[in-house]
């Protein structure tokens, strides 16, 4: 098992000046770093790839699609913008040497219509993602596209692992997998361990988050059962700690972080890593 850390715990985007952070994450004991390039035009993808290779860490890329690039929009021109932007991000992932491109990459993050998803929305999403995944197969071979179910307050489209599994089955592309996140799972799944087992070989990436976004081990996530389920389905890839710093105003507002979740980002990362490794060692 590889353990990763999320860049948004330390910086609101990732620019050239942030490259030395990779050394910091490596020294903390992390095997991988997930980066959110919210400023993609200034994301130093090639330099990230070389830097990460030199120090021996894996790179994953996450994203939440903006409203004007929503591939389940009723507006065909918006859907087209979403497909084209997704291809652009796939190119950035390839340039950065990323292993995973995951998150809310199947619709706009925060987009909700006020009712349950429709058959049309599902078909628009599947058709668009078939094109995106096909492009990734050709231009970023080996890149996993992770469909992350998120809670009902962030999307009405895919909230549970079973829906993500159905989505990737309908897309019918081998590079599309399920990206599980325990923060969302504890809100939406009936049973976290059972959801992991039923998702099985479709799992491609994991966010390890406490129920309140704090230090793993200080909340309500059933971590032992979670890792036992991962072992049962033979998932042994990357588990990334995801949290956010309330002092970053933009991210705090987007993710509703209104209080200190740890003494510092460094403390959250290192204590969380030690705890997850200890639990993993017990399964």
C-alpha cells in the first residue's frame, strides 16, 4: 500500500514555487502527492514530473469541474466545453506523469438541480465521459480516471459507490475506475466496508478522510473494517489523506472548513499517516 497526502492541506493551488513541497511531503513519509491545479495554465506539469521522479514520489491529480464546463448540463455547448477542458486536464496529467486523475470530474462540482438526476443527465454524462476516457487511452496511457462519489450537499449525480460502478460500466472504458472517499462514504453508504467489497476490482483510488475532515483516527470512520475490506478485495494502491486548512479562505469556503482541525497541517498529516499505517499493519 502507498500512502499519499493532498496538496490542498498546504497550498491553494500548485505553482513552480511549490515544487520544494514535494521534498517536505517525502520527508514526512508519504509515497505520493495529490495535486489540485486550480490554476492549470500556470501548473508546472513537466517540472512536477521531473522533480517527483528525482525524489521518488508518485503524482496524482484531482479536480472539481467548474459550472461552465459541466458535462451533464442541458446546454450542449456547456457539455462540449466540459469535454474539451477535460481533455486539456488529461494532457496536464500526462505531462505531470500522474497515475490518477480523479475527483468530481464527471459533472460540475456543486451543481444541483433541486431534484434527482434524470435519464438525460446520465446519458449526457456517459457519452461525454466515453469521449474523455477514449482520449485518455490514446494520450495518457496508464492514467486512471477516478469517479468520486460525493455527498448530497456537493452533487445530486453520483453519491454512492454503486452508482459510480454503474457509471463506469456504462462508459465501458478500462481506464475508468471508482475513486472512494471515506468522508463522503460515511454520509451516504449504508455500510462502508460492504460498499468497498461490492465495489471490488473497480476501485482505482482512495481518499482517507475523517468524518469531520480532521486527523484520521480522531473521528467516526471504522478504519480497521475499511482496511480489512480493502485487503479482501486486494486493493493495494494509493490511499491519500485529504484535508484542508481553514486559514486558506478560498478553499475553506468551498469545503466548509470553519474551525481548526489539528494543531497544524503538518501535525494532521504526520499523525494521520502514522495512524493509518498502524491500522494497515493490523489487517
